[in-house]
C-alpha cells in the first residue's frame, strides 16, 4: 500500500551515493526486486533488505542499472556492461569496445519482450543501441549534437507498420536528455533530431514521458537549475 511516509533503509552502507534505481517484478520468485547502482557497487533489495551483488560482478562501482522482470542490465566502470537473464543469479559480460566513457543510463523498448531493443547513454561517447537484449551493442549517434547523455526515456507505446518492405508508419519515439538540451528519435534510436526548442540552453539532467503520451505527447524534464519543462507537441 502506498504511504506518504519515508524511512531510511539502513541496509545500504553509510555514505552510499545512489546513481540509479530500477524495479521489476520477479514473477518466478513472486517478489519485487529493487536494484540500486552506486560507486560502492550494485545492490538488490528483497524482503526489505539490500545486499551487495558480488558473484559474477567484475567491478566494484556500478554506474547504471535497468531491470525488466528477470532481465537485468548493469554498467560498471570504465565501460563494462553485464546482463543477467535470471534476476541476477548469473551474469554475462558484454564489454563494449566502441566507447571509453562510463554508461550513465538505460532505456528499453516498451516491446522489449518481442524486439529485445535497449539503449544505453554514455558520458562522452553518445548512445549505444542493442537489438538482442544487450548481448551486442552498436553506436547510434546520427543527428546527436551532444555525446554527453544524462537520461533516456521511451514513449510507452511503439508501433511500426511495414507494407511491401517499406515503412509506412513509425511511432518508436525515445528522448535523450543531454548537456546541450533534448533530442528525440522517431525510429527507436536509429537517428536523432534536436527537440529542445523553447528550452534554455542548459544541461537536462532527466526526462520522463507521460504514460498518456499517445494522446497528449508531453515529455517532462528537469535542468540543473531545478526548473521543470513540459512540451505539448511531442
């Protein structure tokens, strides 16, 4: 039950800086897994207590995490990506040779179960794209004016219709918050265009897409100065 009261979780080490949080229902175990990445490592909360994940983790500092039911992706310094298909019981490495900067964020297709598409933003090398659930990655920076990616957010519904081998309708929208504004991809991260008209030219720390985006098309973002911006035209 949702409450208005917050309590400190004392099972995390003192002084832990939280860099990212991701939650997913582990249907096999019937519980909600809450994952936290930090400079002190990767932690998973089950039954109210966080424990540091050590088995199969080759780094001591985690920079980004994404949980999708039993599928979990985690990035560690400097540029190592790990994936787990079973809720963190076993890990497989997907070391990325194309970049040298740390991964800052992940975002998955709303159709991840069928298309296995996931994107990763980096602090200096742009955006990586995977269509096999994180096994392999390719840079996807066409149209990006900034390679410092601070946040990624997908529209809740992706649709792509093809007739006679030609795409006739494409609605696979994802937003990237960068150090120089907001960029949008209409085609699942294959190419990008500037979408920050009307925003101050400041770094956008985070961006979120309305769950009713299909109707009102409103991404929300927060900048360094704390202001919140909303656009009503997608």
